[in-house]
C-alpha cells in the first residue's frame, strides 16, 4: 500500500490530509509493507444501508509499522487489540486487513 | 465582556411524534420559552438555531428564518448552526458572544431535530455523515461502532468492564423515569442492560442513546437587564473547542481533547473548578461517553469514571448528580436539540423546578455537549 509522508515532520498518513499536525501541507508518497497491529476494533450488528448486506462484520483502527493509523475492514477470523495484521486487499478505497498468522 | 443570563426556557417532550413536523416542534419550544420569559416576539433581536440534519431528515433547508417566521420574529437575523450533536451548543455559544460582545440585549436560541420519520438504516447513515466519510464511514463505521472502538480501547487500557458501562444506563434510566418529558421512562436493571441486543461490541442497545424528535429553546439577556425577568440564571462560563473528525487521526481515543480544552476555558471564565460543580448534564450519546466526560471534566481521575458510576457517585442523590434529566440515554437525543435541552434541564434544577428529580443542592451546574466522536465540544457553566 502507498503511504504519504509529511515533508516537514515525517508523519505518515494513509490519506494525505489538507494539513499535517505540524502545519505542513506537502507530502511524499512511498510504498509500505501493509503490516501493523490492532489499536481498537468492533464487530457491527447494525449498519448503514450501504453495508447492511455485509452484517455482521468487523472494523478496526490499525496502527501500521510506519506509524500511520487507518480504519479498515477485517477479513477472515475476528481480531483483538494488539493482534498483528497484514493487508489482504483493497476494494473501492476500503482497506481489508487479516490476522498476520493466518 | 458583558455578563449574560438565561431568562427563559421552553422545550417539547422528546420522543416519537409522527404528527408533528420539524416546524411544529421548533415553534412549540420557542413559544413556550417566550411565554416563560414573558417576552413578545417583536422584542427578540436575533435568532440562533441549532440543527444537525434537517435537510437530510426532512428535506427542508434554510431552517432558521423558516422557524423564525413561524415564531413571528419577522426581520430579526436568523442563522442555523450545524456542529453534529453539538449544533445547539454551538448556537448557544455564538448567541452568548453576541450579547457578551454588546451587539444585542435579547437573543433566542433553539435546537430542533425531527429524526423518526426515516427508516433506521437511513437514520444510521445520516448520523454517520458526522464522521469522516472518506475513511472510517467508507469502511462501514457507524456512530455506535466508533464509540464501541473507543469503549474497547478504554476497557483495554483501564480495565473497565461491561458492568461499568451498564451502570451508566441503569442510572440514567432511573432518572429519566422521573422526567415527564423523557422519551423512554423505563427503569432497567443491570442484568437487562448487560443482556441487551448487541449493536457494535462491546455496546448493546442499552449503551446507545435514543433516536428522538424534539426541540428546546432558551432566551438569553444581558445580565444588566436580568432584573426584568423571573428567576434569571447566570452564564458563569462557556467555551467551544474543536478536534479532528476521524478517530484514526487522534493519538488517544480514550480522552477528548476538545472537551478538555472547552472545560479549561469555561472553568477559567467562571473562576471555578470541578469541585464547584453541584450537578451536570453530560453528553451520554453512548454510556462510554459519559464515563470519559466525567474524567475529561476533572470530576474523577482518568480510568475511574466506571467504578465511580458503579459506586453511586453520579446518582440522583450521589456526590455529584449527573444527567438528572435521564440524559440522552433515557430523556432522548433529538440531535440538534440536545445542547439547548441540557441547558433547559440545568435551568429547571437551578430554579428548583425539577419536580421528582430535584436535587437539594443545585447552585452551580455544568453542561457538556459533544459533536460527533469529539470534533466539537461546548461546555457551559450556569449559576443562580
């Protein structure tokens, strides 16, 4: 997956923001390993219309090895906080991660 | 900067009202407020309306002059404020500024939301639009899911339990059962709360606030004119603060920096601290939100909001009663009306007009109104 690094402070982002926390607005793109760990997660039993057909499904805030965080879908068995995960794919702008041991 | 007082209040019951339009609700609350303050519509110099998603829920836009005309305010400037669930808190903050800054003497602030005419999946989608659409919402997050991730992380870091979350729901339902204007006047047990239908784990239906219709209004006046009114309540401090929308963009999701910033400024303006607050209306959109708010406002140390709630600290006759109205959990959460609704409930307590839920010592009250997953917060401190 591609990450975007602030040229001012080096902070990594999955989607480059309009402004970095340091105030910078220039970003350099680089490929990333797509590995990280679960910062938090939940399994949904109710969803908005666009996602209702997928219920129940798990989403998680993933902290990547490079320090960037993103909210992603979990594919495969459920994960818990602290679990190692890896990128399994991307569909329509949504990243899917899976437990790194599977 | 001039001192400002709340000199009148009015609200509709919160609930499901298929026969009442967004205009009916807002006008009913506004009229009650003007009647309570004995003020004619022609005396109101400006109108500030908090509304989150009228255009999405009912299709009507240009809402502020629409409601102002319904109230007979005619030419007074009328402006709508949108800040997710803090919409009417933000309207109140800006109305306060207009009087404090000397522009007006008499300003009406209202909040309204008409939610229940849409199916639940559409309501969920409209509410989710207050999150980061390009990131978390695209991945499937709903508001319950965002607060579920906050709860999951909080439980991981502080050892909080499902019982701690459920204790908030049990307390707020017990209070709401005493409030004739509450949406769900139903006492629940800890066992019921724990066994609720799962929504987004670890949150069940009993951890979530209600989808409601309703409106609330307060009339603000320069305190130098407050002698003209019955039982004026002083605005001792008020502040609004902001943060990023997406949870993934926050360093720590177990605390809300915007709540801390708004509280710091409001306490400084009031010359008060957490120990001076007798009662509080906190933004319990989800049970975990009340626990974190207790900590961010300095009522209890970090990690102790859950055990303190379970021990009765925030109960109706506890050390610091929180959400004596029933909160968003039981009173209801018509999103755009919630901020001003909280102020109405504080005013009732400070006037000693809160009926069965009146607390004996209510001299200083605090309201905390949170927008979205914490990107807006308004903290208001009132005193009699």
